[in-house]
């Protein structure tokens, strides 16, 4: 089968999704409602919460949390990463911490944050931030370090000062690598969002999942999960588009 | 018109460079006048590129001094521009923005930059490619862009670091003649580092042969070929004589030098 044809490709994807939907529907009908609900019931539950306004309210609550945490991660991670890449002693001193925290499952820190900061909005944002910041930071450091010394020499030859070096060379070069980190942060931030809503005070889409589960409203729970899945897919696409936008020039190997 | 006591464009006196235990070159004396092209040639690793970086003020000497227009080169300075072997274009900038780079750093207004850049883009034959990124154009075109970036700052000293060393043979020839044409239009002081004997003879008014370990000026060859030079220059009997002479100087103990490298390492 020639999958290079866009038509055939699209048809294959559509068939696969349709089959998945059928399997979901059929298995749902022959399983206890306590474990699993058919797709049709999930969708009608989704419609119900959409109509009565619960969905919008919960989704907005989640979204606020997510955007606040993610934005903080980018605003802190990118400049700090560039600083670490350029100031050698700072990097040597802090690199191991970055690597340690990057590989730590952040969920493990949640009980600690809970006892430190309680149940408010701030600790939840902090959780999303902690999930999202390390990919941004790590990719920025690696990117900024990979800049060719030749290009820095060119800048010096043209009498670039330090801040001009940042404006013309360091930032535009590193940004494309930072965006790779942002793409990863978009995905990890979503995990952080749900984790924060589960383990700190329940709210948003996480609360919808939990309530569905506790009330044996399997369709309601699946509706919230489905929404998060779709949100994730959409955000990943957005991340890839962002990354591509900042790496137009990377077809080049200087 | 010139005042009798005007200092030479470039004066290099007893210059030496040492990295830790390793003396790269020593006792280099050289004076380069206005409108003069000096080609520096020597075997790989003889320090000709290092010397050029010292002239640009990118790295400091450890002995002696380098004066441009009478004042010592301690850091890169306006009026001195370098063209790099590896082109050194910023891959995220378009041709236009790369050419504009030096002007932008000199604090020239955007309007004036946009007025000046097209002239230099045209001078190197890149009109129509202003919006291209480096990865979209050939190596030869990239080096044209690198040349335009240096020329746009209207340098009084142009430093060329094996500028055509990374392009293919045919492109190299085309670019050599283009450079000669551009130089004829606005003759400036040029120091041209190369490892091609033919290129040194074609470009230079004088050829400085660097040799030895540590290297020093082994011979200075006067190139009394008429200007303007073009393809016909290559056919002159005197061109061949000069080429053979430099070849003889450079290759006399090339085999010995090659074996010295192994011993030193």
C-alpha cells in the first residue's frame, strides 16, 4: 500500500479512528457501567456538561492554571537557561541540580508542596511550573551551548558588545532550541495540571474525572478524560508549529 | 596630498604569539601601505590565520606590536573588516540582514542601512537573493554575502582569511576575479591569507612566505604584475616565473617540515 498518497493516508487514519470508536462503543455496551461506558454515552455526557455550563467553568479553571504555570516556565526557563549557558561558573555550579530535578518525577514533590503552601492557586501553578520548566531550561542550555564559537568570533570582529551579542546572536540562535523545550513543556505541563488538580484541592477537569470516578459516573469521567486527550493532541500540534516557526533556518549546517 | 609623516596603514613590528609552551610565530615585521595587497602564504599550521586574527585585534600578541593607522590593535576596530574561511554567516538572518549586520552594530539608522545594503548586495552579484537564508544558497553565494557584509562597513583594511578555501575550484576562480574587479573599483589595504600559490600571485602586490617552527617571515616576494589583473594575467610568462619562484621557496624543505610535524606531536 502506498502511504505517500495523502488521500490514502487520510483514509487509513480515518478508518483506524472509526474502528477505535466502534470498539469503544461495542465493548462499552457489554461491560458493567461501573468500569467502562460506550462512546455514545460518553459523548452525551459531554454534551450535557457542555450545555449546563459545568464544562466551560471547569475547563476555564484548568486552563487558567495551565497557562499560568506554562507561561511562568517559559519566562523563567528561557532566560535562566541562556544565562547558565553563557556564565560558565554558574553552569558548573547548578548543572547537576537541573539534571537531578529534570529526572525527578515531580509528582513525588506534591505532598511536600501541599504541606508547605496549602491548597490555594499558587501551589497548583507551582506544580505545573515544575513539570514544565525543566524541558525549557534543559533545551535552552543545550542549545545555547551548541552555538559555534566561530559565530561569536564574527560578532566580536564586527565589534559587538555583550548585550548586542545577546540580541543578534545568542537569543535568535537559542530560541529555536528553547521552542523544542516548550513543545515538551506543553505536554508535561498538561500532566502537571491534572496532577495538581488531583492531589491538591480538586478543581477543573481533574475534579471532573475524580467526581465521575467516585460517583460511578463512568461516562462523565470518560468525557473529561476524552477532553484532556483532545486538548493534549491540539496543544502538541501547536507546539510543533511553534517549534517549526522558530527553526526555519535550521536546514543549514554552518 | 598625503602628509609626509602619515603612518602606514598596517605596521607589524617584532610580532610574536605564544600559546602556553607553544610559540606559533615570532619576529614578524611587515608594513602594508594604502592600496596595497599583501598575500600571506605558508604551510598549514604555520600560524597565518592566527597572525590575521591578531591584526584584526581578535586575539592579543604576546610579543611585539601591530599598529593600524598608527595606533595599536588591542581590540577589533571600525575601519577594519574580516572575511572568514567558514563564511561566518548567521544562519537565522537573511542575506540582507547578514550584510546589514556590521552597519547595525555601528549604530547606523535603519533607513540608511536599507539604503546602503542593496548597493553592496549588487556589488557582489547577489541582487534578488536578499530574502534568502544562508542554507538556501550555494557556498559561493554565501561567501559573496560574507564579502558584502565586510565591504558594507567601508573598511580601510580588509582582512581575508582563506576566503575561497571552502568553495569548489570553479567557484573559487570566479570569486577571485570578482574580488579583483571589486578591489579595482575601491582599492583598499588588503591582507589575504591563502595556501594557494596561484591565488597569492594573482592577488598580491607582495607575497609574504611564512615558514618554520615557530614560523617567521621567510621571504617577501614582490609581485610586479600589471593591474588591473584578470584572466589574461594567468597567461603572462612572468606570472609563471613568480609562481615557480614561490613554489620553490615554499616547497624547498616541505618534506622536512612535514616530518617535523610528526616529531613535534
